[in-house]
């Protein structure tokens, strides 16, 4: 019931921002949501590098997301793309190393801190940029993404809790089952097929293949977040959303699914806007 009430309150807010407000507001909205998720991520991993300057992640994530959104947008010149894409490895390799050196991070925490920050920046920045660029393609593509991720997640929860017998990853996530994963994948494909036909008036095999890859990425994203939590002995990333835990718990699948969907649509050069 708590999960249902959270969805009833949260879904209309997302749809209003998505369809009624300008694209830049959508970018800011998703940046705020994933900044909160990044903060929860830092609370989870902080015991591994408690004296390192980990909060710098909260500054670098929105900056990196903006840079990616700008670099990957239509009409950007090649030289601008090169400069912006070079800045990413430059910040991660040179900037983070210099930061830890100057902050006098204890030697035993330097490797964990580098891992936490160098993984955390793209982990949150790439989904923000991807969600913004998907919105620029067509707001209805975001609806497709939400259907794949959240309907699939709901199917996995209910089918897995009732019929799950074969554990999928017992060490990382004991409650997840192959039965739930299959239900999630099937429901995601059905949702994508309904969206495909309702929006475009046809079934496009390429788009269905991209949807299938997105559904798989969503489940992997869920497991990766569980792996991070399990590695530090944490059950939920937070308590902001009743029935779901924290924002990171709610967005974990989206963090992998959004970039995969964007990449797939670009790879296919798929026509997703009706004529």
C-alpha cells in the first residue's frame, strides 16, 4: 500500500514537469532528484573513506551532467565536443588525484575514495544528461522509459514475492528471483509494444530490441545498487519514500536504463516521434 501511495503522489508531479514545463526545468528537476540520490550514495559508502573529501561529488555531478548534455546535443561544433569530452577524463584522473593529495586524505583511504568518486560521477551525471536528451527527442520517450523500468519493477516485486523459487543473486539481493526477473522482462516488453503501437501506429522490431536491452539494463542497475549497499551492510539507501526506501532505491534501475535507451535510439537512428 505504501508503494502504491508513493506512486500516486509522485507520478503526477513527474508528468507535470515532463509535459507542461520547459526542457530546462526537466533537467533541473532530474538533477535535484539524482543529487539527492548521490547524497544517499555518499552516506552508504562514506565508511570506506570517512576522511576523504567525498562531498565534492555533489558539485561535480551536475557540472558533468550539464557538460554531457551540451556536448551530446545537436548542432554542437566538433571542437567544443572534443574539449568537453576531454574535460571528463581530465577531472577524474588529474583533478581527483590532485584533490586527494591536497586534502591529505589518509593513504589507506585514497584507493577507496578514488573508486567512490570516479564511479560516482558518471553513475549519476550520465543518467541526468540522458534523461534530458531523451526529453528533447520526445517527452513520450520518457513515458516509455518509465513504463519499462517501473512496470517491470512492479511485476518483479509481486511475481517474485509470490512465485519466486530460484534465487537470482542470493548474496547480493536474497529476495530477487529468476521468476521475478522473467516477469519484469516480459511486462517491460509488453509495455514497450503497447507504447510502440499506440504512439507510432506500428511495431518496430528495432525499438522493441532497444526496449529489451533497456529492461535488462534496468535489472542490472538494480543489482548494482544492491551490491553497493550489501558491501557496506546497508539495507535501504534512505527513508524518504515510504515503501521504497530512499531515492537511490527508487532510481537505481533508471541510472542504467536511461543511458542504454538513449544509446539504442541513437544507434538505430530510430524514428520515435509520430509524423
